[in-house]
């Protein structure tokens, strides 16, 4: 599970998807997320999944997407089982709800692994959000994979020293995690001080902000926006005219 969280990390690649403006990719995510929320059609959800896989292939990020899916597999199974036993239409509702969760997770994962935090923060600023809030959000997005990596390193180090996390009852297992949580908390506190000093040295909070570069909507972005709108319209028509129930 911890290793799958590291799949959310942005890796810089020279692909058409990575080079798109974050605002065009945000529109893509919003349109697909809207369709996922309103959809009760296996065909529509399956097509969205197929579209995300094709886009991930174009971004050369299939392996990261598969790692994420492997990490959320227990949750997919849990959602399927719960809906299977609690809904009237059993397997149909369970399949749809599982597809909804999977499709939504893959759409957002694809966005975050192909969009740098700096570009995403700048895009949010361009949309009118305060710089302080966008910085806090993008920093949280960036440090989730880092936190997972640090935790995995500490767990591996403690296991090499004889710590057994899988044995014992529930209370004993909780106690065994103390040697892991203490160094993790200390390390993250040190990191927060380092970040605070870095922000202070760069005049964070100044009234007039400047940016190293500006985002620009290119020809590829316009084509991608048109493509996203057409695909969203087609999927919506499929949802309306090919209902399963």
C-alpha cells in the first residue's frame, strides 16, 4: 500500500500529455469526473476507463497507473462486496459502484502524475485562487509520496533490526508501530522547519509576486480541449440513450 502511494509522484517526461497546460487537463478531469458521478451505465464507465488507459499510454505512465490500481484493489473489492449484499440489483450495482470508484481514482491519478506541482499551483493562481492556499495544496500533493517513501524506509530499517509487525494481537501490533512513528514524526518536523526557512528566504507572503515563467495555451491545448468536449458529449449521449436500468 505504501509503495502504491509513491505512484502518485510526478515524474517529468517529454510527452504530449505532460507538456499540456494544466488548465486543459483540469477541464478533462472535471468533465470525466462529472460523467462518472452521473453515470449508472457500465458501458459509459468502461469507456472512461479505456480512455484513461489510452491517455496514460500516451503519457508513458501505464506502470504508475497499474501500481495505483494494485494499491486500491482491496478497496475496490470491499465496495463490490458491500454493494452486492446491500443493493436490490446485486451484482449490477456492485459492478457499477466499483467501476465508478476505479474510474475516478484513475482519472485523478493520471492528472497528478502528468502535472508538476509548480504548474498546477500556477494554474490555480491564474484561476484566481490565493497563492497561500494553492501553495499549501500543492505541497500536500507533493509530500504524500515522500511521506509514504520515508515511512517505507523506516519500516524496512526497523524490520532489518528484528521488529516484527505482523505477529501478536491488535494491541501488540499497535505498540510495535511506536518505533516507526516516532522517527517519522521527528523527521517530518525537521522537514517542516527546512521548508519554512526556504519559504522565508524566498520572501513568501510578499504582496507583489513574480513567477519564473508563465503558462501558455498552445495549439495542442486547444486540440485537447476540443477533443475532451467531444468525448464528453459522446459519453453523455451513450449514458442517456443506452441505459441498462
